[in-house]
């Protein structure tokens, strides 16, 4: 294990986070706060409770997931795309580092940043609505698992993308709709039966449901199913990354 | 015993010198576009030498270097660095190598100090601020250590790339066209650095378009064209083998044309008719100079001065490429 390299890349990536503090931490916090103001306070007061939980509190796990997903993807994709774009990737490719070390350091840094962000948003939410976390251990586990999984997805996008447009395309056209339709703002129980079934093909449903369960003990799908599905996405992402490095896809000519 | 222990270091030095530190065998690279960049290249680079790779644009120099460094996946063939296969034993192989790429590819927002320290860590070396300081000072980047990379000039960026490559104390340094776009002073400093690196026992592989520099710097020269190594030669031998000398005579009185009697010498008359140039082979048994001077005397052509010049590596290079085409 080239521990010095892992540390160097991790530190380098985290330095980027602090350098872009405004964009990477403050702006998601502000936008999430706006959601709380609009949905939690303004509209939420007119919406009846869902499963005995006020609407404002109900959307907290979904909103954290929304930020976690988009930020994990954008951090990780940018982290690996930028060296490809500037050409500095030559150094990484010629360094005595294994693919596993590259993934651990880049994805680890992106996931760390997302988890910090998730916790900040959680704390922000606490200012607007009364929070309860029934299963704190599981909450952290879901948070970490989701951050890692979607940082891996981001890493894949960062390698696949051959322009800044594509880098934005997947988060914008796929991840945001999936999160909005994945039960961030509603329980999927309220959907017609057909749409409930269709929704189950949305992977984000399992993440939000499991995460919300860790807060309030209520879930759209069984928490074991949530955990299994999250692990499956993790495994799929890892398999794709293994293939990328094995073939040198978009990295080596 | 005493005698033996005295012999051993010398013996091992000789063995180490003879050993190839990089050996490339049967290396081919066909890019996805179908471009055949390398065609069965065999090459051995010796420990501690300065090795120059010469060739026109698109000859395969960078592909060859990038294959050795692990940036390009070869289509076939094998490469070993100090006995380590670059695929199976990539860690050992790569940690010995520092690469200075041709393009000025640098980070933008990081400080000089951070980006050079990053390189050292990336290559698996523990922190050593003393070494980074030394490298930055040698490359005249010390007063820029806290500056952002994007604020550096082109020449400074070039030196920064060298600093990054030297940050992990490599035993082999690849310089891919290091003096492209670099001013005369910096170029001289750079070659001074290369020489001092060689003195520390490092092996240096460089590509350059400035053939006179390879001529000045290199111990051995390989000429590559269209993905094939055309020759690998000790520079001195190469100069001797392919080198031609020219004898230029400054005439006392201008000539209108070369007298027919002297046609066998294939003399070249300058446009102003004031000088005659005779080209001869250094390796030839007879240079023909004596006969020429006698014949000139017989023809009544007097000269006021004479000088000889050797052909440069550039001339050799050009004639070599022309021969093959």
C-alpha cells in the first residue's frame, strides 16, 4: 500500500474543498435552507402530518440525500475530470499507485466532503424543525454508504465525461429527477399503485427510505431491502471502476 | 580477503555500468485510430548515461517514453526498469522514474510548494521538506514557493515540472523536449542541472529538437523515425562514422568556375567565387587533401586561408533520414 500517495491525493483533494468553500459547502447549505423555508415553514404548515411526523421534519432526510447525492457526484467527478482536462493526469498514471489506492483517495476525499456537508445540513435543519434520530448508528451508516456509492458514481462520470457539459449532464438529467421522484418530499404511499411499482425501479427510493427510517423509524420499503439495494449499487459501481482501470478506458491510450 | 574486498566495489561498478537500467524489447504500439506509433522497438539504456532520443515530429519518441512510464498501454512487447517488469512490478519500476512531460501540464490553483510536495507523496516517499527546498533552490523557484502555479511564467512552469519530477529522488529522469520554448539562459541552466544529475549517478533520457544540444550532452544517441529505431550509437562513434569534414579555401583571386581538371574533387564554388569547399570522409583511407592542394597549385589557384569544419549531428541526422526514405 502506497500510503504516502493516498495521503497526498486525499490532502490535495481536501485542499480543493477548502479553497472552494463557498461553492462546495456554503451554497448547498443556503439552497437547502431555502427548501426548509419554502416547504417546511411556508407550505409545510398547510400540509398534514405524514405518519405522525410534521411535513417539515419529514423532508429533512430527503433533502440531506438530495445534497449528498448531487455533491458526491459533483465532487468526485470534478476531482478526476479536472486532471484529465488539464493533462496533469500524466503524473497519476506514471506514479507507483494502484487503482485501488487511486479510488480510495479520490472517492474517500469526495465522500468525506459530502458527509461533512450532510452533517452541516442536518444541523441547519435542526434550526428550522424539531429533529429526532431514533437510530443514529444506522443514520451514519446510510450517510456514509450513500456518500461512498455516489462518489464512486461521480468518479465513473468524471472518467467517462469528455467535456464539462457531460460532467453536468448526468447529475442534472438523471440524479436530480431521480431524487425528486424518489420520495424526498413525499411518502411513496401517496402515489397510485402503478406509480408505486414504477418508483421501486428508482434506486434513490431505497436510499431515502432507509435514511428516513434511521430518523423516524418509518420507511417506504423495508430497511433490510434498503440496505441490500444500497450495497448492490456500491458493488455495481465498484465493478464498473474495476473494468475502467483494467482496460484503461478513457485514461490510457 | 583484503585484496578481494578491494576488488569487489570496482567490479560491481563495472557490472552496474554494463547493465541496462531500461530494457525495451519488441515494443509495438498501435493506437485506436490505427496509427502504428512504434514498430517492434528494441532498446537498452545504460545505467548512468545521458541518452538522447532523436526523431522528427510523430516519430514515436513520446509514445516510447510514455510506454516506459506507464501512461500508454503498449500493444505488444515488454519493458523492464532495473529488472522490474513495468506491468507486473510497476511499483518498483515507476518509483525509480521521474517524468518531465512535453506539454506544460500543471495545476493552476495550488502553490508551488504544495504541488511539488504532492508529487513526492504520490511517488511513495515520506515528507522531506529539506529535499523539496533543495530542488526548488536548484531550479530557482525558491522565492516562488508560495505562489500559485497559474501565476508562473512558461519558463518557470517548465522548471516546476522538473522540480516535480525530481521531488521523489528518481534514479531515472525522462525529459521530453525539455527546452521547447525555453530561453537561452534557462536552457543552459537546465543542461547544467542535467550534467550535475548525471554526476550523482542518475540516468537521463531526453528527447530534443535541438540536435546540437544532444550532440553536446548525450553519451549515446538513438535515432527514431516512423516508430522504428534506426540506430543507437555512442555519440562519438556516430560522429566519426557518419561525420564528414569540409575543407574551405579562401581564394586570393575570385574564380568564375571550377577548372575542369579539378572536377573529380567535386568542389563547390561559393557564389561570389571567393571560396572553394571540399568535402571529405574522415574515415576514408585517403582524404585526398594532399592531392587537392597539389592540383590547385598546378592549376595556379592560390589561396589566402583555409579552414576545416566537422558535420554536426544535425547534418548526420538529416542525411540518415534521407537515406531511408
